[in-house]
């Protein structure tokens, strides 16, 4: 059986390392890339290297930045007494898109997951404790993902933080706005019932 | 509203140019790439540039190759009197995977599609005619995709080729093996009925 030329195969292998990109998609992308102009391919390759070279973590909150501190930590209008803990920069961006949160963040870069060999020391928990020691934080909002790993990390953090003089809260679970009750899963519905509140 | 650092935004923009990669997927891929090691990112960027630089079309059949002729055209055991016309190298690979076809190919690199401004001169049709003039081809199998564009291209080619002393065939339409008749669309079923043959 014949196969693609070596350099195409190498590209397919590289692309299929990306999350959610299987062999078939990698093939489709590789053939698209080969049909792009030389300049376009160089621009794309350059963007890969540049993004890796210029991006690092914010010294305070571990969000992505190309400077010392990220745009949020540099903004003096933000409320530095409230820290929202998130799993990833993508979750941070999701909260920013609401335009309703004015505090700052702490990005953990992962969740505790014993099955994947990720323990408390593998994510930015130590760094959060350091911040609690040096900054005047009043509330920590745990916005970890509503997955098993996220929940465990939130529970772990709430226990760890109970010894500090801090308000520790967890974002609410419930039925999504605009969603159909009928399609909500059982656990979400139970949580929504438990967290019911008077109108 | 805050956004990603410029180099990350650039990478997201570049990735979202790829087919089937929207803004959300591009974001996910970009953040994955930033979490890869510097060496891994360089290898991936290098693979992009190398694949583009080293890959070109086979001089005879326009399949992808990193040499003058592709592996199929270089294989003297193949039957050079039978040419299978395909839309893309991916379709060629799909037929090669069957291990049942021993002829050679001609890759058109597209289908005639007036809506996308792709005419007969924009795909490798002239090149096919040149081959018919210079090689001793006996049969042309039209394996264009079973899409509207592919069908039109096949019809166009069959008319064009009718003036030559050649057998011109089209791959059969019908219900896929292992598929459920119930789920086959109407047009496929009609074609399958029309092409029925005695057992």
C-alpha cells in the first residue's frame, strides 16, 4: 500500500498530536496546508513559535500574558480583594466575557486528578496560598469546572482555605438559562432544587 | 473586556483559517500549543514548513510526492493502461487502502464548481488530455466524488472524453456495504435500484 510522502506524513503525525485532532482530520488539515501559499504556511509556523516564545504566566495570577503582569492584574480599577479561582485561561476568558465580574483571578492550570497523576502540587495551589499570605484578599470564589476533577479540586481548596480568615464561595450549579428543563441531567436538576431560593 | 496576549491572538487567527477549525477550537488548540515544550512547538512549526517546501505534484498523475514521480507512477507493476480520475490525494489514498486497484491515477485537485468560480481550466483536466495523447491509456475510471460538483465534473469529462478511443466508466452508486437500507437517502436508493444486476 502506498502512503503520503515522508514530509506530509510527518506533518500529519504532528497535527494529530493536537487535542481532538484524529488521523483523518490531521490528513485533511495537512493537505489544506500544502495547498496554502508558501508565505501563508510560514506565517502560520511563525505564529506557533512566536506564541510559545512570547507567552508566559502573569507573575501574580498565572493568566497568560506577554508582559510581566496580565491585563487584568495591571488594571487598577479591578477589585483586588476578590479572587476567582479558575482551571484554565479559557475559563477566565469565559467569565470575562460576561463583563459582570470585576475582581481578579487565580489560574490553577489544571484540576486535581489522581487518575491522570495530577496532584495538588502539580497545579498552582501553593501559589494561591502565597498570594493569600501577601495580598489583602477577602473573598475567594471557586469557579472550578463542574466536572468530577473540578469539584474535587474545589472541595480540596475549600478545606485548605478554611483555616484562613476568608470568605470562600463556590459558583452555583443549576439549570442553564434558556435551556429546557426536560434536557437537564439528573444531577444538575438535583443541585438546582437544592440551591432553590425565595423570589 | 480583556483578551488574549497579541501573540496568542495571532496564533488563534492563524489556526482558525484551517478548514473545520472555528474560533473555539482554535482557542483550545492555541492554549494546548502554548503548554507544549519549546522543542515540540518548533518540531510542529518545522513540519508545516517542510511539508510545504518538500511536497509537490507528481509529474505524471499530480498526486503528492517529494520526488519527481509519485510512488504509484514509479511502480512498474501497476497497470498504466487504466487511469482512475480522483478529486484529491485523499480520495486516491481511500482507493489505495482497498488494495484492490492496480491501475494508476490522475488527481484533478478539485471539481468544477461555477458557484466557487472553479471552471474546467482550474483543475487538472488539460493535463489529463495531454496524458491521453502521450500514454497508451485504454480505460478511464471516473471516481469523482458523489457530490453535485463531482457528478458535474464526471459528466463534463465523459462528454470531453467521448471523442477519444477509450473506455470511460464511472464508479457505481449504491447502498454502502454494512449500512442499513432504512438509513440510505432516497437518491442513493434510486441509484442502487437503477444499477441493480442479476446475481
